[in-house]
C-alpha cells in the first residue's frame, strides 16, 4: 500500500506536542485502532512530523520505541511498516494498555483468560503444596479487604487484584511473581470489567473464599479446582463487561 493510500493522521493535539512519549501514544493508538493494519507502510518521518506538528526528532524517537515493542519494523528502501499482531511484545505494559484501548478488546479478553486458566490454577496448586503460612496470610488479608469492600465494585477491584497477586507470590516462584507484575495493566482492566457487573462481588466472594480455604487446607487438587471455578465466573463477567463497554457512548 502506498503512502497516498494511508489514512492521514489527524492534526496535532496538545498531547502530541508534549514530546516523544505523547507522539508514541498517538502513533500506537492508530496501529491498535486499525487505521494502520498489518503490513501498512507508514508515512515518512518528515510527513508524520508535519501532520503531528512536532519535531522530526520526536517522531524518530517515537518510532524507535514502537519498533522496540515489536509493533513496527524498518527496512532500507522499504520504509517503516506495521508488524503482525503475533509479533508484538504483548507482555510490555504499554502494549497491553494500548491493546485494551483498541478495537479488539473482546479478543484481548479471551486471550487473557486463556492465559489465566493456564497459570492461576497451577499457581494455586503450588501455593497449597508449599507456601509458608505468612504467604497464605497475605492472600487472606486481600480476601478480607474484598469482603470489607462489600458491593462497591470500584473498592472491590483493587483487593481482587491483590488476591491474585498474593497467590502468585505464595508460589515462591520468581518467574510467576514477575509474570503477575508484567500483566498487571491487563489484569486490572479485566478485574474492573468483571466487577462492574450487577452483583458480581456477591457472586465471586464465596468462590475466592473457597480458593483461600483449599490453600489453607493444603489441598493442591482442590485449590486448582476452586480457582478454575472462579475463573469460569470471571470470564462470563468479563465478556459482559467488554460488551457493555463497547456499546457505551464512551466505550
């Protein structure tokens, strides 16, 4: 596709004029929003600088950031083009955040739940088998904060995230702990989507309690099963939350 066929970038916004980071955001959202699809050749640095009303150095730095995150690639004489989504660094915090704000939130939610179904039940098994009491107590503190939040979905989402982080930490596996921190942006969004459903905290709290009880009881298989049941409810809530967000005026 030639540069002439590329949808033009809108005129410079105040955010775009603040520097390379804001330019990075502006360009990334055009990729995530589908304006520049896989394989699309971007306008030149000069053209982008003119369209955004920024210095060429800001555009060059922004493009370098997006290349490092796997969104773009540059080839001599071929210019800069968008890479297929499968090559994006989806564990990068910025890429996750941009992807959640793009047009593929339903697919993103599905992929995230697939990942959670692989990781979290196994983490519960490990925690039940070998976590020290102090680590399990941290899970319980998060649970009690969820309980104290009552039916307030905003107050509930934070402790909910901490509950799942505490389970990963309780495994004692540094890779799992780092994994939780890496995908925190996506997890936080997914928890906000799942808990906004009417009555969601009331339905999910007993399932969280069951997970905690099985970990305290040192029953790995039962802890795995309890987490699988919890994730089933979470997935249903997220699907409804994504659909509502997509249909809302600001979604």
